């Protein structure tokens, strides 16, 4: 999953020329693009709705009633898209002390185990969230009249995206992608 250990779609030493690495990298980039599009769309829509509401309240004394509810649907999508983007770039939070001390073969094995753990967690969250998704089909936002199900689907997007990225990273790792340590301090967004 591009977990901050130097394993990301852009650092396979010579591995980029291999077709598998190119395909995996392209799929990860497409997943990241979906996250970027969702993030931009949700931010723009929420900002425009909030701005319009403020202007209308200031000018006419009353705003758009649904502007308060739209965030309940869009904010989870914004967070989910951020998770997917971070996972695709390898800029999520990572502790690299152990992998930095390991030789390359053991480091590769540890990184595969980490990706497997991420897949297990993602699948578990997806399975355990099914009752919530079913229940949310019966919850309607009062002003918009939209089912909360659409907001909760962001959970599926986030964890399915992270799980898929982890599967792709395992393919990259097992086919010889670089596991060199990276300058985490320089790459960190925190």
C-alpha cells in the first residue's frame, strides 16, 4: 500500500520497465485519480453550498435549508478520498524503525506481511459494516430526503480502495519492486 517504507508506485529501481510494474502502477494511479476527483468535487460542492447559504442568509435573512445537511453526505466522502490518496502515494502514517534495520529479503517479507494485515483489516471492516449499510438505507436526511446510505458508502470506497492498493503492492513486492529505505522525514506530510 505504499506504506512509507520506500514502497510506492514511483520507486521501483529498474522495475518500472517490467510490464507488471507498469500495469500495477497505472492501476494505483487510477485509484488515486478517483480519490482526487472525489476530493475536489466534495470540497467545491460543500464550499459553494456554504458560500451560497451565507450570502443568502446575509442578503435575505434566510438561507438554504439543505446546506446544513449536505455535509453529512459529503464529508465522509472527502475523508475516504483522502485515505485512498494517502494509501496510493505511500504518505500515510508509518513507523519505519524495524524495516530500516532489516536486510532486503526480510524487509520485503515484513512489507508483504504488513500489506496482508491491511487487506485483512479492510475485508473485516467491509464485512462488519454491512449491518450499518443496511440500516442506513432506512435513514433519511430530513431536508434533503436522501438516504444516509450514500454517505456510508464512502466507507466501502475507502476500505475497498486501501485493500486493492495493498493487493497491488503485494504483487509489486513479490515481483521485485525496490524495498530500499526512503527519506521518510522528507516525504512526510505532517
